[in-house]
């Protein structure tokens, strides 16, 4: 069950549910794997369901991994990137594209600083991320800033540009911490909704809506996840402002922009409250609560 405030215990329960489903699909197909869980296992389960040949050796070097582990290009990850590019507005792939790239030594150093910043500002969030996120893959190219794909559940895809400072002065470790919280929250939502849906079946007939994070209209399910992402990222910056001694103007501006987006998302969802389950309504209320200055 999802809680907007990070909860490693609830996350563990939901991840176990994902693991059981993936392992059940593979067992039914007679596919054996040494890995108990992880993106490569989920990718294999999706391949089986699609009637594709399963090659468990393609991810054998990364089949077992530590939490938040940097991962280099691999075929099962590349397929997710191709799917993500296919959903971009027409022309995005042709004009700039995005592709997987390897981690450099300097990239690892920024990731270490990012994890340290999260441990200092929001240890509960870091604990949840360590449960939900097995691998972090880097992208190059302007088409995609970041994404997750349930077909490689547990892997995050983040543009390498997020490791560096922004033109407005946000430090690289802060930008990457936000990206981890953002994409990690999508991962958390994807697992949680397997057992506790946020929307009723009627939501499928609502049509597409405008959202704060995408230029193209999205289904209500996408907007719902955006509301949780934006509420959490707003809370992250509130905490960072209490721990960071530099770039406070840039952090404040980013906080305010995220907060505005969260309130926009919540407002739109309130207009469609009849399509939310009781759990979805409870989560929406928690988003509201997390946006209050006293909620940390």
C-alpha cells in the first residue's frame, strides 16, 4: 500500500508482490533463473508473456545487484529506451534521440554525493529508494530526461545531464537526488497499484488530461503519479533548504515550481474524484498534507 511519506516497510511488501508475479510467470513457462528479483527478471517475465524468446544470459552480470547500483548499457534496458522513445511526441527521436551510456568515474562521485545528501536531508526516502530501486542507468541525448518502465521494474533511466549543475544554479548532486526521488516514486507507485489500485475502472473512459510535467495530454493514471511525484519532490527541496548552505535561491525557486505543479495536479484530480478509489483519495489527501510547510 502506497504512503506519500516514504515507507520502506510498505515498499518491501509491494516489491515482494512484484517478485512473486514475475517468478510465477517464469516458473509457468519453465524458465529458470538464479536471480530472485531485479529488472532483468521482470524483463524476462514480460518477454515470456509476449511470446518472445527469453535469454537470461543477456543480463547475467547485473541480475543480482545492490540497491541504487549504477548499470551500463544492456539489451533488456535498451528495449525499454526504445519503448520510451516511441511514446515521445512525433519527431523527438529523429531530432535528438536518447540512448544508454556508461558511467564514468566522475559520475560515480556525483552519485555518492547525491546519496549522502539524501541520507542527511531525508533518510526515510533513501531507505525506501534502496528497497525499490535496484539499478540506475544513464541516458545521453535530449529526447528523454528520465523515465521508468514496468517491463524493467526496479531500473531507473536518468539523463546524464542531471549529474551536472543546471543553468539556474542547482548543484548536480541536488538535481540527481530529485531525479532519483522522481523516478523512484514512479517505481513505488507501479508496485503499489498492483495490490491497491488508485483509480476505478471508470477512469479509463475519462479521456486524456493536461498535466504539469508533460506537454502532451496524459491519462488520469499518469496525472495521479505526477501528483505523488511532485508532492514528494517539493518536500525534498523543503528539507534540502534546511540542510544546504549554498544555492538557496535556486533551491527555493525549484521548490516553488514543484509546489505549483503539485497543486495543479491535485486540483485536476479533485475534479475527477469519482474515478478514484478510496485508497486513491487517501493518497491524494496525503499529497495535500505533504505540501504543508509543517509536513516534513
